[in-house]
C-alpha cells in the first residue's frame, strides 16, 4: 500500500454526536488510506500545528463512488518512518465543537523583552495548550504568548497567553 500505491494507511475513530456516531459502536472505526503527497504537503505546510488542524475528510466507498460521507477530523498519532522520516501511518479522530484541541504556542513581541534581546531564551515545558473552541468560532493556528517585559528567570504562566474569541482552556489546563 505504501510503496506501490503511494497511499498511507490509517484509521478514523471517535464519535461525533452531530452525525449520530458514538465511539462505543464498532462501526465508528473505519480503516482508510490517504494519498501520501497530500499528507506530506500538509505536514510541510503546517509542521507544528498539523495535529491541531481540522480537516474535512471525504470517505468514498469505492473507486467509482463520486459522493461520499464527509467527516471533520484532526490527525492523531501520526507516525513517521525512523530512517526516511516520511509519514508511515496517519490516524484521524472525528472532531466536533465539544472535543478539545491541542493548540501550539507562538511567541510574539520578543523584541520588546530586554532579556530576550540579550540572548536569553525561553525554555518551554509545554509546547501545546489544550483548549475548547466554541461552535462557529474560527480555530486558531496557534495561541500567542506575549513576551513584552520578560526578565531573566521569569516563570511564564497562562495569564500571558492571548486567547481569541470563542476559545477557552480545557479543564486539564485549569487544574
């Protein structure tokens, strides 16, 4: 499948109450194959935020099927080949507005910090923050971390993160 057809195997799983699919049902898991160039292009384009993006995945029943069922999914457990570093397996989980997303952190206004100007650096403990995105709100590519006024040995907490409208922290972040 990988070498002859240039396809990547994977699995679509998880529930979506909007489609009437629940994760405890055996038919909620569907084996899929995705074209390798399509996945590789998206990986190169959104490297850090690839697993926090929501894609519209159309599942076709056969080769002559023109219409299929569309699912909103996020990539999960993307495995890469250990030597060639190409995508080896890509699983997808169904997305609905009540499902948390892990959004990457992007540093903004680094030039406004005297410590960062003097070759200091930020040592991140967490590179992603788990958030909920409300229905109808745009899903951000990353959360901005305000670096203005940072000094040496400062501990950066979540109050420096700028949350867009319709985005709130998950319960795990609050604890």
